[in-house]
């Protein structure tokens, strides 16, 4: 019916246009009426006719900011023009996906990434609907779990949260993977020192959990107040149906909803609409935990209000025929669709720009309050992935990441050298104080913003240094990034209420401290330290490459990351990529591989690591190995490797194995204490000493070929174990991919 009305409208428009073009009298009449409707500036009564016309429409025209408090439709976060549609209705599902159906049936597309899956009414049913369509239209036999189509969901998982096994998908888009692998390169024993450095420099003591609570409340009282008010009115109608709850006021109900959502430990729960379904145990835990936390934070608000909402969400019978599941279901389902955007805006788009302790941890899917992980946690995650979600994406950079994989790899190094970091911060703050300006009795940038700036510069500084011709573009990038970061933080400026004076002062601060025209004491101290950070960051990045390609999961490469990429959040990471340059570099690498002995090639790549060819080499080599053994890396076992010796903390490895193939992957990490001089590569027994990799017993008599160096290495026996010395494995190159040979 809607489509028919649109067609009729277009026919009428064409006919009217033709009449106007042919008849000057009608054209004059129409233009005169339009003039009268448009009114006259500074003459309010002349707009009365237009107001009457607009008032007769089926919609109400309103100032765009009204939606923050009053709105009667769902939308994408707080973007008014992106109205949500009811994908749970079969006819909407069919109409909305016609183009995607065409792409799938033609073979142009063979899988789908479902973004913002938590915004759906019933994500599980939506995924099942896709698999049903695929089974009927693609002539692909379903696997043992009923999946005919490769589906991935953009699902942000909490630390203890797991993707529910009854979703008919192949895994997530990889933010859980990204967050975990990033933690592997954090020196967890230095958490307290980094915490003290941050709090003393910024002169503030932030508890991350309290900040998240405040930021979620900020979102719910500003840009998404309309959604919370709508939920409150729904709840108020329900409370009026029961004599035990009818005296709960609208304000108290809205307040309680806000507090429960602010305390919610995950993005959302997944209670289904079916009256016969129960509430999953984990959803019960999340709801009870949120309500308990909300009560603790609000002793002045009656517990009865919180209990009423809790019982509705848990589908606990209300001893009232007027509060059946059919009646309360709309509220419960709407509540679930509301917690996730509040969390996304409050955490990813607010708290992540305010909590700057170590900004490499402020990543989509990450939880910045956690600081490093034990190796056992890393290995357990990978083993679970291999058995439960082997086709889940392994991503390190995306269009939505706050910092690229290589920027994070650099900033992570700060966790290893807190003393040096503290010393340089003090020096830079003293040198740059004169570059600040006073805005409304406050120095701009604030200390917290200044702390963010220094980490950002360390992470994004160009390899080879900042040349004078490149300086204006780099400065513009940093200024643009800081405007976005400041507005997202919502402390001294925001998108709704920009403070141009503050933003300009921060931009001028950057301009002054990055000036190349005069003797710049800041840069003289900054550049040597940045070069040190950069060298260790290279090793972190290369280790990430091997994990991504050869650990369980499907490797995902964001545009341009075949070489070094030091981009920040969008729009910085959405710039055009020079693919011709990358093709030329790949051709250069392939020529070197054809004409240079393996060890000589690796020496060249290490010496010229800043060119990015070393990253491209590891990427292409590991991908070729994966392609040669697809079943090994998609379906094979994941087994942790054990290292012994004084430097065992600085090396990690795992084995992939199936019935016919085996591959051992070994890589370094946390190298600043191993090689304090960044000009030295982590090579040879002089660096690694007696550190060895313990071999599984079935390989005690095997030799191994290193697929990177083409060397054959032989196990060594000692009193305690049969192993491969890391100093020999890393004699010429600090990474090893081993396959057993007869």
C-alpha cells in the first residue's frame, strides 16, 4: 500500500509539473500561494497559514533536539533520520533484504556480517530466519547445527560473557578476539604504577566502573532521554494494573529504569517473546546483578520499585491477571533493545574518551579496567574458540576501531616502561605549559586531555620522522582527532554544545608543540623516546599478524593494513587506500624472495623494518601456509606450547594439529626488558640464554623445518625435558613457524 501511494504521488507530481509548464496562469497562482505560505521574516503572523497546513499532517514537525526528550519511534542511537524498522515482521524482513537476496543467489556474496545485532527485537530468531531462507534458496546443505549461510554477528561481549550457542551463526566479527589478543602485550605487573602515573598527572582519581555509570546516565539524561521516558511511560501503564504497584510514581519508575540500565553489566539480555520460553540463567544473573547494584547506589529510592521492574524482566508471576506475559512483553522487549545503545554510547563513545590511563585498551570490545592477562587465559580462550567458534572472525583493525592495530601495538609498550613514561611526561608537561591557553578560568587542554595527546602522538608518529612537507597534514589529522575526542568525552565540549574556544585552544596547543620552524625542546625530548616505543611496537604488531592468521578463527584484514597503518578513529581510518603503492611493494617483496637467499632476505627485512615489507612478508607467508593446509587451521586442535628458562616470559607459542599436519607458531612479546637497547634485535642465544620450548613427547625424535628461515632445527635433550632452544629458533629472525620433518 505504501509503495502504491508513492507511485501515485510521482504520477501526480509529473502531471502537475506538465500543467505548470504549459499554463502561466496556474504557474503564477501556485508560486503566489507558495510565497504566502513561506511567510515573511520578522512578521510572525504571516506564518500562520503554513502552521495550519503543517498541523493537518499525519506527523508533527519538531526541532531536531526535541527527540532527545520526546520521541515516538525507535532510531539508530540518537540519529533522528535513521528510523528503526521492525525486522521481526516477516514482510519487513522480505522487503528490506531484496538486494541482499539478489547478491546471495547470484553468488556475488557468500556470507553476511550482521552489524548492531543487539538492536534487533529477537536476534536469535533473526539469525534462524536467515538460515531458513538460505536453506530454501541457496541449495546449500546445512551443517550439523542447521547453518546453510556463513553469518557473523557484531556482538560486544563482556569479560565473562560468551556468545550464546543457540544462535545460528558462525561467530562474532572479532572484537572479543581483538581485545583479548591486545591484552597479551600488556605488562600486567605494572598496572599499579601506570595507575599512579595517570592519577598524579591528571590530578584526578577515576574509578572506571563509576565513570561508566556516570557516562551511561549522561547519555540517558541527554541524547537518549526520549527513549528512557518512553520506557517509563510503558512501565507506568503496567504499574497501574496492580494494586501493589499503582502508587509508584512516573518519576520514580523512570529513575529506577535509568539506574538499572546504568548498572547493567552487559550490553543486553536475550529474553524471547515466546510465552513458553524461560529466562536463561545467565540473563537472570545479569538482571539481578544490575538491580542489586542500582539499589546499592540509590538508598533513597524504594526497593519495591526496583523489585517490581526486576520481577517483570524475569517474568516472575505478578499474581495479577492484568499483568500477564502478553501485557508485559512489549516493555521487556523494548527494555532489551534500549540497554545496548545506551551502553554503546555511554562506554565506547563517552567513557573511552575520558578514561585515558592506557588508551590502547580503550577499544571496541575492550574493558580498559583490565590490565594484561596471564598466558593461560590467552590459551584457554583460543582452545575454546577452536572447539566452539572456529569460523569466528579474527580482527585487529576495522572501520570502527578507535586506533589501528599498529597504533595500539605502540601504546602498549608504555605498560612495560612506567618509569621512563613518568619521567618524559613530567618533562613534556613542563616544556609545553606555555603552549596552553586559559578558557573560562581553565587551562586548555586539561591535564587529562594533555595525557591523551601524548599517547596519541606516540602511537601515530610517522615512521622515519615528521618532515616539514608532511607536518601540516599530520597536524590537521591530530587536530581533527582531538576535536572528535573532546566532543565524545563530553567534558569541556560536546556535539550538542560545541565550545569552539576550547577546541581552538587545544588545536593551537598542538600547533605549538608540533612546530618544526623553531628549536622545539619538546620534540627534542619526544622523538628519541618515540623511536624507542616504535621499535618495540613493530615486534608487537608482527606477533599480532601471526596470531591472527594461524590461531583459531578466520583472519580479517582491514583496508591498507598489509603495511604499517597508524590511523585513528573515523574519519581518519576511512581515507582512500593507495592500493597501487601496495601492489608495487608486494611486487618488490616477491622479487626479493625470488632473488635472495632466505636468511639474507630476513636480514634485509629486519634492517628495513620501517618500510613495512616485513609486515607484508609475514602476512603473505602465513596466509600461504594457511591456504596450503586449510583443514589444519580451520578445524585443527589448538595446543599451548610451554617455555622454560629465564626469558620464558618474553616468548609465546602454540601448536595447530590435525590427523595429518602439525604447525608450531612461536613469537616474542614484552621485549623492553629483554633488549633495553632498541637498536638490538631479539636474536640469538646471547639474548635468550637457556630459554627453551618444551616439545610434546611425540615430537622428541623429530627435527623441524622453520618455514620462515628454511633452516632445520633439532631438539636438544636435557635432564628435565626435550626442547628447542629459543635462541636457536630466533637465531636469524625473531619469529618461527615450524613443521616436523622425518
